[in-house]
C-alpha cells in the first residue's frame, strides 16, 4: 500500500519531484522478482511479489489522470503481470516448461530507474484507453 501511495504522489507531484525522488523499489529489484527462474525454490514467492506490485500500480493507473490504463473486461492480474514480465525480457512459466530442453535464453534486458515508472510505462502501452 505504501508503494502505491508513493507512486500516486509521484505521478501528480510533477517533474521537479520526480527528479529529486529516489525510487523505493527500483526497476532492477522488481525485475529480479518478475524474472526469477521457474525452477527456483523461491519462484512462487517472488512471482507473488511481482504480481502484487504490478496489481498495485495497475489499480492506481485505472483511476489516475493523465496516465490511465483501460484493460479489456476479464483481464486478470496474471495478464497484467505477464505484460510486465515480457517487457523485462523474462519468460512465463508455460514458456519455461516448453523451453526446458532448449538452449538457455539470454539474460533479461538491463533496466534502471523506478519500478513504478517502468510498470506504468508498460501498462499504459499495453492497455491504452481509446
């Protein structure tokens, strides 16, 4: 909840506040949670943290102006999270299982900055309002 409040404050505070603000959760930290190896013991915990973070940002964007998202009816938290995982360069669990015999995938793309800004950018691109 605290992360959601900080995100909403940053969105409405303007460019000066954004320049001075240090992100509470960096994009790199969120990327670790969102792209954890499927075989990793902590996978479910890390995926849950990723999904909760993405859902919080999505809830803020669903009511925010001027940034706003409009996911289609029936869109669940999993679909929102999948969009972010793909933007990080990660694979989904189903893709991990299918690729288990395939050559190793390149490392996820390097990211920087605020996790909230990264997620907001991905969700506004993937679920724009008409």
